[in-house]
């Protein structure tokens, strides 16, 4: 779901120029591109920026990350980020990855509660690994959905 001025769709994000160059004789000004935010993009940027995840998560297409992200037809179906020295709270945005079948986040330094939004991961069937972290809550009932 996007806020003011945000475009949200089911794919990754697209770079959108913030202005169109003119043909006047004035000097050229380069303006940094902006991102069109999508649920997947929010998830990967949260893992990268807030949790110290690998730089590959901030790439134009994290689906091309070496063995960290597995995608099928543009949908994220696997996330393997064990032993990446990531820290902080598990991002609630992980719940956006509704096609996720496996998630391996073990042996990091995640702390706090397991977000109830992970109950949106109804395709999770072959692996949900969070061991060797410092999580402090019980498993939310939403994860049984």
C-alpha cells in the first residue's frame, strides 16, 4: 500500500526520472532518480537498511542476488539470509512476500517480537528458520494460518 505520491504494484520497483532534460543552452543538471515503491521493494530495503542485510538486497532486482533470493515469475519464493550478521527487529514488511515458501534467517542477531504480519506467508511450507537469534516472543498464532 503506498502513501502520498507512491506507486505500488506487485512487481519490483522501477526507476522513474524526477525531471525531463531540456534542450536549452543552460547547463545540464543531473537529478537523482526516484524509486517507485512496491511491497517487495519495501521488504528488501527494510532488510538492507534497517537490518544491515547484504548490499545485493538494495540492487535494482534482488531476484538476481547470489543464492539469497529465489524468484519464480517475479514472485519471491525463497529467502536465504542465514549468518549475514543482520540485526534489529524482523521487518513487518516480510509479510508482503505472500508467495514465500522458504525463509532462512537463522544465525543472525534479530531481536524483539516475531511480527504477526508473517501470518500472511501462507505458502510457507518447506522451511521457516529463525533459530540462533535473540527473539523474545512466543510464536504468534497468526503463523498457523
